[in-house]
């Protein structure tokens, strides 16, 4: 996908990506599970190719990263590590068909006991 659009549930925050998105990585860490209610599936884009409209509320979730969500509907949209030139975008917020696939997963030791891991390679 070379051009993508997405938004929060209520539409107050929208975004557009003008470069190909990275394939999807699944994260099972405690923070991702707590903020999403399950595990997170995320793609990413370079900051210069990600154009956000509307007000994102940022929550510093660790010493090295923050999470962006809509302050109106609460949709979890972004994960942004400090000083990184890329921002993770939660795949479920993309509009329409993406053509993306889950290609790997991380933090599998932290997964919830109520589900099985997806059948994709484990990294980290």
C-alpha cells in the first residue's frame, strides 16, 4: 500500500500516509495489552510521510515512548518511540483494504494466558 488513510472511531483524528507502510508486527507486551484490551497489531510510517489532522492526546507510557489516542472517543492510534524517525500506526485504524500482512511478533513471553500466539515468526 503506497497511500493510506485512517482515523479514530469518531473521526476527530484522521491521518494520511504517503509512502508504503511497513508490514504488521504484533506486540504482546503488558502495555500494549493494557491500552488495547488485547495485543496490538501495528504498521509504521516515516514521520515526514505521516500527516495527522485533529488533536492527538499523547500519553507517556514509558521512559522511551509515548502513545497517541483520540481524546474524544479514546481510540488507540499511535505508538512513538522517542527520537525515532518512524511512528507505529495501529493497523485496525486504517481505512479500507490494506494488503498488509502480519509478518512477526514481539514480547511473546508477556502474552495473555487466554489466547494462543499467531502462527508467525517471533522476534525479540
